[in-house]
C-alpha cells in the first residue's frame, strides 16, 4: 500500500505519483489519440494505486474531463480519488481568449462538475492568468465555491510571482502549478521560496522536459521537428545536456533504476513539492512512472543531482 501524502495545507491526501491526463481525450494536443487507450491507462492507474488525476477543460477541449469522469464513476471509488481540473480558456467565435472573471470561473466549475459526473471537484485551478481580472477577485470567487462545497482546494497555474502574490492576498491559494524540471529551474529563484513561506504546494509540469530527462536521447537521435524548437534540444546545449543525463545514468544504474525514475524521485525530495504528475499515453507508461516510488536517494545523491543541473 502506497503511503499517501498531504498536498500542502489542503485536506487532500494522495499517492505522490499522480497522472497527468492531457493525452486522455486531448485531441487538440496530440494527433490520432485512441480514446480506448486513454480509458485503459486511467483504469490501470487507479488499479495500481494512483489516486490523483490532473485534467483540464482545454484538453480536448472538454473530452479529457468527460473520459476521466466516466472512468472515475465506473470505478465506484469517487471518495478515494482526487480530481484536479482547470479553466480559463473561453471560445469567442473561432478565437480562444483567457477569462478569470468570477462569473466565468463559477460557470466553468459548474460545467466541469457535469463533465466529470461529480458533485465536487477536489482541486480547481485557474489555468492561465488573463490581463484584466484582479487575481484576488478571481480567487475570491473560488473561495465562495469552496465554502459551498463545490471545490475542496484552490489552485492557480502559470502565474508570475506578482500575480501569485495578488491571488494569494487573502491566503486562499492552496496549490500552484507551473513549469519546473532539472533543465528549467527558474522557479527556484523566487516562486518556490514564496510558495514554501505560504504553504502553497508546487505541482510541476513538464517534469521530464518533453522526454529529454528520460535518458532516451543520444548524440545520434533524430530530433523531431516539434522538439527541435524546444530549448533543451538546441544544438549549443544539446550535447552538454546529454553529458548531464549520463551522470544521472550512473546513479540510476547503481540502483538498477532508470534515469526517469531517479529524476522524478529527486523532485519529491524538494521542499514545497508533494506530488508530481507525469503524463502517460498508454497503460505501460503509467506502470513505468510508478516505479519511481521504489527509488530512494541518499543525501549525497540528492546533492550530486542538484550540482549536475545547477542553476
């Protein structure tokens, strides 16, 4: 039985390895998605002890929430499962705009409840900041919904530090989601210290840097056109990054583990990070992510990885 951990100051307790579900029904994000494979990977995760599912309105759009809701209902275990979802995107004709207005957020929660086939959402994030809404007003609307029992915890995602401070003016923000991995550690400078000081749990996305930190790349790998645009694959740093991965591979090999498991385990040693949500495109990848729980890093190994990927 996996030991459950508490997410920050919330009353949510989860397996520290969650499941990002943007590839479950996220037809606008991934070409040729197989919805039945998406259902299978969520079922497999739940069977193997994952109980934290991260979705969003814009994954699909809407379809990821619908499939997650379907499988959670099918499981008969709603009270044991922690569902996180997000909203901010609004379709205006053919255009997508961001909206953090209290009215839109309240409407979004009601619509997510229907798609998820549930009467409460465990963690609801404002997915992206808009330009106009005062962030404390946006969060204040979510606080009302929390008081009504429609959501259990309040999150914000992709906010800059000043936006997070404004959002948390009354101390209502429970969770922050943003980019963070060993190749992109800018959050450590100001964001993460603020979160630690205010008991805001940090849920990083892109924890494996679009697959780079799995260790599957080498000097002869043909880089896809999509990845060629990502910073970690740029020619001037690519070989340097590969050399860093090789150092982590030495630690992983000594443990009989894989690079990805060591990297994910390192995040869970960071103050302020309680849970990680690596994505998966099939059931085998769900099982692969869970092997992270078998990795125990010594203080020396934690420090060594920190130094390999120093800021």
